[in-house]
C-alpha cells in the first residue's frame, strides 16, 4: 500500500467508523493530510468536543488525549501511540504539587495545559502558551505559582511586573535544545530572516526573537508577514509545514536538534490501524478526575473571555 492509498483508506474508514482525527501541529505532513482538525493541543480538544463523531483519535501525546477526554467524557478517545508522553508534563505530579502548595499557600497555582489530568486536579487555572499572559493578568492574586515550564513562566513574568511569580525548575526538553549560540549562528547565515520562537525556549533565546508565541501564532505570523525569510525556533516539523503552505517564502530551522521524539512516535500506519480496528489505547479517566481537572480549564475559559 502506498502512502496515498493508505491516506485514502483512512479517509474512507474514519467516516465508516465515526472517527474524528486530531493532528497536533508537530505531526508529519502525511498525518496532517488525513486529519479533521490541526492545531495546538487545547484548541484541538475544543474542536473535538463540538464534533459530531463518537470516536476521537488524538495524534499527539498523552496529556493532549487526556484533555480531549476531560472536555468530551461521553466520547471514546484514543491516543495514536501509547508510548507518546510529554517529558515536561511528567515533571510535576500530584505529590510534588501538594508539597509546593503547602510551601506556598498564598499562591494561585497556574498550570500550563501541558500537564497530566491528575496534576490538573490540584490546580487553580490552566493556561496555553497563547493565553498565558492574558489569563495571569486577570488573576486577582498577585502571587503566582507557575508550573511546570519555567521558561514560559519567565516570559509571562517579564510582561507582568506587578505579579509575584514563583517558578519551578522545569521545561520542554525539545525547546531547551536551542541555544543562544545557535541563534547567533543561524542569524549570521540568514541576516534578513525574522526569528520566530516559542516561549518554551530559554529566555536568552526568546529575547533575540522578532516574535515569540505559540506554534499557531508562529505559523500565523509567518503567513501574514511581508517578510520573505524566517528562522523558526520550535519543533522542526513546523518548518516543513510552512514550506508546504508558503512555497514563495524561505524557512530555516533554528536548530536541527529541535525534534520532539514523542511526537514522532505516531506514524500514518498507526492511524490506519486504529481507525480500522479501534485497536489503539483508549483514554480512561474516572469521573472524579474529569470533574476536578475540568475546573482549572473552565477557569481559564472564564478569565479568557
């Protein structure tokens, strides 16, 4: 079976088997081509909640599939690769967070959406990379305990000097691979290119950027900009997708090592097997976990209105 034949069969099967396929932006182009929705993790979860299909396949990592289940508890939610986890999401669990809350009792716990369902049950509000500054600015408490990404937290702190941030050592291993030296090297090779980075990068990297924002924000900026050259400081699949979408422009990876190996675990063949046989791992969460984990998400939506 060729790639095109497998894609055609997936498209046929997902209709027959009542599947909605979600593809995170870091998935490969061949998976994008068969997806119903493409984007950042939380927006995909909201799309799935409003979709008519009973079965949902998340082509991403585990915390993303859990968020889909939290917002769509009545649906059957599958993860494309059972081994696809998020190292950052696993850096803080309920036990660690319980200890932190005891140490900082007067702090509002702000959790990046890149956290497990269990961890969310102890948080006050969730944020995404695109909404973090806005959400935190609207929290009445000036004391903010930001978990788990200290780089995204520092980026928010620098824009909200009236808030008192407590940052916990943690972050995205993929984005942490990008160094300031690489920014200087690639910028020297392409002096006319704009530097677009994700705020999960190190602060010294983000400080050199012409634009810092979510993956979707980076792609939107590149699409709308009059510039013709861009250096992309996020997962390298975005470079490929931008080249497909805008062949008239030039895109360069900021680091050849900015690759999320967990995202790369999902293959087109995995998607085919799951929609054909519903054989992938189904995400199962207790009613108690779903109810408690949904509270900080609901608070995020309330503050973001």
